[in-house]
C-alpha cells in the first residue's frame, strides 16, 4: 500500500515556484493592461466600444483549448507574430515559461478588465473636474483622483487574476506544454501525476495548491477594504 | 475685471436636445445668473471654467481670450486660474481636510501628505475655522464645514475669480442665511470677482450687484414676470 501523501520531492517546490512566477507575471501584465483598457472603455466613447469589450471578454467564455489554439496560430513558430519574432530576434515563445505567462494572461484578462471598467465608471466625473479646475494636468488627475477612487475594484479584479492564473491549465498546456522544471505548473503536474497513477504525488500537489490558494484568498480579504470606500 | 461670454452649445442625444445660447457682458464684481433648474446655468458656468467646450462663440476674462471658436482658442480649465465651488462641493473623499485644501498647490502626480501645510493652507484653515477638523475626512464633517473646506480649497490658489454653483442649496434653511452673511463678508474682504448661478431669489439680494436671468436657454436682463419685460 502506498502512502496517502508523500513527502514533497524537491521538484515540487520548483513547480510551485514556477507556478507563482507565471501567475505573478500574468498579474502584473494584466494590472497594467486592464487599468489602461478598462479606463478607455469606461471614459472614452468611440464607435465599436461595446464590440471591443465583447471581444476582450471572449477568453471568459471560450474553452481554454480554443484560446491555446488561437495563441499557437499567432505566436507559434509559424504564426504571423511568432515567425516575425523568431526571424527578427530569434525569440521563440512556444514551450517556454514566457509562453505560459502569455496564455495565463489572456485567459485571466476579462476578470481585471470587467473589474477596472466598473470601478472607473463608478468614479464621479465631477471630482475629476474639480481637480482640473485646481490646476492639475490629465496624468495628475488620473493618478491622484481617478485611480485612488477606483483602486478597491481594480485590486479585487487583480487578485482574481492571480488566482485564475495559478489554476490555468488548458491554454497553458497547449502553448507551453508540460516540461518538468521548465513549463510544468502545479495544475498540469497534478494532471500528469493522475495520468501516471502516482496518486500520492497528486495528493501532495493538490494539498500544496489548495493551501496556496487559501493563503492568496486570505491576503485578498485583508488587502481589499470592507465595502468600497468612496 | 470683466467677463464677456457669447457662446452656443447643443447637448444631449437625438431624442432630447437642449440648445444653449448665452450672451452677456459684465464688469460687476458680483454677478448672479438666476434661472430655474434645467435652464442651462450649470453649462454656462462650466463653459466659463473651461470644463465644457462650447460649439461656437467666445469667452473673455479681463481682455484675455479664454475661448474663441473662430481662432481655435481653448485655454484648458487648469490654466484659467478660477476658483470653482461645486454644488455638492466635490471634496476628495479619501483625503483629509488639510489634503483637500492643499490639493491645488502642487500639480505633480502625488497627493499632498496627511500633514500638508504651508503658509496659505494655515491661513485658510484659520480664516474658515477648519483647524479643529483639519485631520478629518469629508464624510465626518457637517454640511457647513464641507462648504468651508470647498471654499478654502478654491481660494488657497489665489484664483482670479470665483465661480459658485448653487452654493447654498445643499445647506439647511437656517444655516443658509448665516452662510450667506459669512460669504458676503469674506468676499468683501478678499475682493475677487464672482459669478454665482442660483435658482434661489434670496441670493439675488445678497450677491446680485448685477443679475442676469437665464430661461429657455437664453439670457435676459429682467425677470420673466417683470412688467417692463420681456
């Protein structure tokens, strides 16, 4: 009879580190892009605004494997962006951790976009007007008035992105594969362990994943102030 | 100091359009624009402040062109150096009284620190009796205190003129009369020109050195029911 849980192999910690690294990068990228695009959608009326919103929300409803396929078409070695990157800079994203970051970023993007857009729409434009009359330029208005007021909503969306990126499976597997120590994240390692019948390893990985996610959620609860202060 | 305003602006969607057509000139130190709600008073004041771009026309202050559609001149709100008192004050909710008052003294990307000071801030905290509440947030203040914070914030930058949007409408009736007297004394002391918009006839007696009547999107020199009218 095998043990229910094995003592974690050193490789498990490498997998956990890689998972956190991918999730952290995806969160950082999404924070910047989500704030910028969320602000545009909330504040700038342009033709096709809702169509742009719908297209950017697609990753939320499409199967991750479909997203992974799209990514292969775009950034794969023969993809239109991927071939240019390889020919010009010698950069290859497929089967790399950077590819996993791109996959996780794409899948989680709607979460921060929705949160940021809603948060920006809730900011009273009169407060921005007040700041302009007081002599502030547009960047100062954005960083001193708009962002602080929208911050609780943006932060909540960002933490969801982190959680979603940690658990990403389908698109990551298609783009980055499952190379232990290089691109194999926790969720993929669990799948591999179960496929190989290594139940005790799977149990260990599941336990580590669950504990990490609980810690993230607890941190999120402490970071986001109760009720959205205005 | 004189204001010359001659502007047209069409606002609203296809279903409900509002045509504003306002032309007046005033050299009075206190000008009141009186009219019912929906007559276009706020739009007029916003255009003077630079918060609203008219479709056509021009706005001059003391010979300086602030807006001229023909010459394609639009001085942005931040460069007009007017004080603006918003109807519900538009205080920054996350900042304390000191930070609100000091807000316009720096135009960088960071808000003033919690203990923001300086000669002008201290002077206005004293002048408007705000020292006691200097470290409190706007939601902890009474209506009268909030108005005084908004006034201090507008005046701390030494504006060239003060624009007031229904300054007493958010106050209790018994507080209104006392606040009018206080503002009257303050304006006499600092001697900067004001333009006040209101729908309360009482304000005309206090501040209407020159009174303009706005109705149906146009300016008139006499009230609607004046026997010498139109």
